[in-house]
C-alpha cells in the first residue's frame, strides 16, 4: 500500500524548531524579569509598611505629649524613656507599647527625649520664652525579601512646646 502525500500549498509553511526555541527563550527571559520585579515590589511594600508603622508610633507618642503639655505644661519632665511596641494590631489599642522587650514578635523601639530650653529662636530660657524640645525616635529592623534583619532603620520626629500664657 502506498500513501499519497498531500502537496503543500504555495506560501504555507510552519515554524522551524530553531524559531520555536528562540521564541521560548524570549518568553522565558521576560517571565524571569517579571518575577524579579515582583520580588523587588514585595520588598518595597514591606519596607514601606515598616516605615509607616514606625511613623505612626512616633506621631502617636508626640501627639500624646503635646496633649499633656496643653493640659499641664509642668507635667513634661525632662529625661529619656524607652518603650517597645508590638507590630501586630498597631493602632487597634491605645497602648501597644510597654517598657520591656516583647518576646516572640518583631518589635519597634520608641525612645522619647524631652529637654528643657533647647535654645534657638524664641527659646532663650527667660521667663516668657521657656520651651521644651521633644524628640521621638522609633527604630526597627525591616524584613527583606530574603528574611534579612541586619539593617536597622529609624524614624525621628521633633517638636518644640511652650506654655500657654
């Protein structure tokens, strides 16, 4: 038995093996680039989240101290306090920070320094120009895409408060 081959029509042809392999390589390179971009994007999102939480904790402390200064300026005693804040449920409760380190979770360290008469314009230490400088620093270690916790980051906020006359 002989099988008849169908003749090819003019202008009709398929892809060669080399063309298919080159197309596959181009698609593969593109997919690797997209996957790498996702890794950098996820790392950027986590870095942004850490910075946002640290800024929130610093602003939370600064606003509490400014509120205390409005109620009673004398209640702001000079000195430094250190607190450790949890990373879960940030903002869900009024007090998510404590004086001792929190075990079992990554925490943010919040250091508040209040100094009297820091100098500068309007704060020369005379009776009508008494000022207190508030410095809140929140430090943390962001988790990178590789789980690296080696680099410490910090957010600093400053405010100067004066008594109401």
